[in-house]
């Protein structure tokens, strides 16, 4: 590509978020450390997940107040099915409880819910509840809350490859015309800007199969704070640290 040629779809929204002092349009969070939070208190892991749900509520409020457009939360990974049946049942129960409890607040706050991942894996009851919440909140415009449920970036990308391949086989898609925008349009996150800021709590410094394509140019922030202790102040501090970063996207 020569200098000055047309930017790709992703560099269009990258350019829109460049510049010091900016508020990130899209914040993604790997909410980690619930189990250790509970362990430190001699409590069962489920107590950590319950406290983690309170932290979700605080971050959602802080994001809306800061003017963030999209908040993506990694709630359950495709690898989290390796946990015990008891812990999975606890997590599922909590997610259903909070979804019911919080739906009116999402409406009041103008929050639109969107899902990524294989959420149907949680069964028909939860699937119906989730889809009803997505439908109910679909006209809200203040903030988009993206919840990643049974999400794994590699399986998302493999599914994109399968979809594009089948369209190529039927002749609907010319393989030589596949570009970044073609791939992006088939991702679970199609239509959303890429995360500007990716936060991981609990001191772990890894991505754990989260948004590998979408975070190609995200600013990464790792904090030792355990997720249940992540509060409004921690959220605002993360935004402040982001604002002080200089993003280059390969230029200058
Ligand atoms: C994050 O906390 C919640 C989920 C992955 C569902 P963890 O449960 O992973 O907590 P730690 O890492 O064991 O402390
Ligand atoms: C990542 O946390 C997934 C979520 C936060 C939902 P994990 O605790 O599952 O990640 P690993 O196993 O430490 O990489
Ligand atoms: Mg963990």
C-alpha cells in the first residue's frame, strides 16, 4: 500500500480515537481474580463471583459516566467449561439472577446489551432470557454493554474462516477479494469499534483467548487489583492512564 492510499476499515476507527487526553470509545475488561478474592477471606469461590457481579455494576456506571461508548466484559471463556460443574452452576445462577435484577437499570441508564461468544451453550432457558434482554434494550443508545459468554477468540476466527469458505464454494465470494473488512464483518463484534483500552485485573499478564483480532492495536493495562475490588476510582484511574498514552498505529 502506498502512502495516502485508502485506509482499511479498522484504521478508520483507529484514527478516530488517536490523540492524547482522549476518552476511550471502547473499553474491554478481562475480569479476573474472583476466586483469589474469596480465598483471601476464607470464603467459597461463589462469594468471589457474587462480589464480582457488584464490580460489574460499578464499572458499568463508571463507564457510562465517563462517556465510554462500548464496554466489553469477559464473563465466561470457552475454556471456563473446564471448571467444576458446581462452579459453572453457581456462575450460571448468578448471571441469570443479575440479568433479571439489572434489566430495568439497563433500561433506565440507556444501556444496550449485546452478546458475543457461544452463549447458547448455557442452555435454552438462559438463552431465551439473554435474547429477550438484547431485544428489550436494542433501542438504547447511551452505552453498549457487550458481554462475552462462552467466548473464545480462536473459535470465533475459525467460524469466520468456515463462513467465508462456504461462501467462496457457492461462488458468492471471490477469495481474491477477501480483506480485513471482509473478516471483520463476520466477527461476533461486527460493527463495533475495536477496543481502545484492554484492562485485565488480578495481576495476570495474558490475554486468555480474548479478542485477539480486535485488540491488535489496543492499549493494554494490567492491574494487580482483584476484580471484586475494582471500583469507580480504579476505572477512572485506568481511563487517566489511557489518556496519557501516545498511540501511534505504526506511524510517526
Ligand atoms: C474471574 O475470576 C471470573 C471467571 C473467570 C468466570 P476467577 O474465577 O478466574 O478468579 P481466580 O483467577 O481464580 O482468582
Ligand atoms: C479469563 O480468566 C476469562 C474470564 C475472565 C472470563 P481465567 O481465570 O479463566 O483465565 P486463565 O485461566 O487464568 O488464563
Ligand atoms: Mg482467573
